[in-house]
């Protein structure tokens, strides 16, 4: 069984700042980390490796320094890693990103399962996984909290929803996006860290993937980020006091004074 885990290197959200002049993220001097939700995807792949003897390959798209994130996955026990890096990929929206990652999965070949984190903390769209499934023509399940092999070609997956849980039977090859309930990410071992340090990670560009540069990156994106900004500071806060009944009356008077529709 061959599993591909897709990860993304993102700025550490604890240190994210917005440039007041350009309204863009300040990346200089900001530490980059593996998207936290993707660590649960890596753990899900490694659990299947432990149980089923699967091979796990990590793939990411980004600048050359994104290779550091791949080495981190190797130090956790991932078998192989591939970096997708090309100037043509710059400015990719979710669709262009999914196009590039899907092409890489086709190039790898004989992939039974693709695992992604539920979303990236920098974009929060949760779109790339489902878009990849559409491009690969794979059945998929999102927000998966657990999974179990039923037979050689089917898995039982449990999805977390707003209403409760759903249990699906999904055939291979398939794609899933996972949530933290899949399991706490493991810590690197010394043996795997030594292997990760020496590993040669292949770098694939648009030509290697057989992609037209006009179909990826900014040229292949249907959406563009026009501006990034911090929300304005709230200045009309009120302080409620007293019993619950008294606070409710105060809130009602404030909303009525503010002429909130329906009050």
C-alpha cells in the first residue's frame, strides 16, 4: 500500500504580522513550521504504516526552504519525500496548488491513499484536498477522525460533522482530510533524524510534472489576494453588570438604541 501525505510549510501563527504599508504578511524573520493540521495527516499515514506495512511519501509545494519541512516528516518515520518547487508555481491559489499536487501524485504512480490536513492555518480554505480528489477522480471524505481497513480495496472512515458523526465505506484509491482526533503526532526518533539529515530530496518543477506554466501559479489561478489587512479595533464595547436578568435588560436597551434590525 502506498500513501502520499500532502503537507504545507506555513508561517508560525504566533509571530504573524501585517505590513501596514503593503498590507501583506511579513515573512522576513518569521519562523516557518509544518501546518499543524498536516502533522495529524502525517501521523495518520504512519499509523497505517505501522499496522499495514504501508509506504509513506510526503509531498509539498513551495520554495527551496520548504525542503526543511519534508526533512521533518522524514525524521518522524516517513519513507520518502518530494519537493515541488518552481518559479512558475508562485502565486498559486487553491486550484493551481491542487493542480500541481495532483500532477505530482500521478507522476509518483500507484498511489492508494492521499492524506491531507483538514485545512492550512494561513489560508483556512479547506479547498485543496477536495479539489485534488476531483482532479484525480478519487472518492474522498473530509474531517476524518478515524479509519479502519475492511478488505484489500475498502476502508471504513468516520467523519466528524456539526450534527455528529458519519461512517462511510470508501474504496481505494481515495483521498481523505483528517482532524486532530486521528492521533497525537509522534516525536522524531534519533535514527530517523539521522536518516532525514542525509536524505536527498528530489525537486520537481513544472516541466518534470508535464505542466504548462500557464496552467499553474498565478497564471493558472482563478482567484487572487488583492489585499490583506487587520480588522479595525472595536471602540463601541459595553460592560454588562448585575444579575443575568439585569444584563439581558442592559443588552436589550443597548441593541435598541443602536437600532439593530428586529429589536
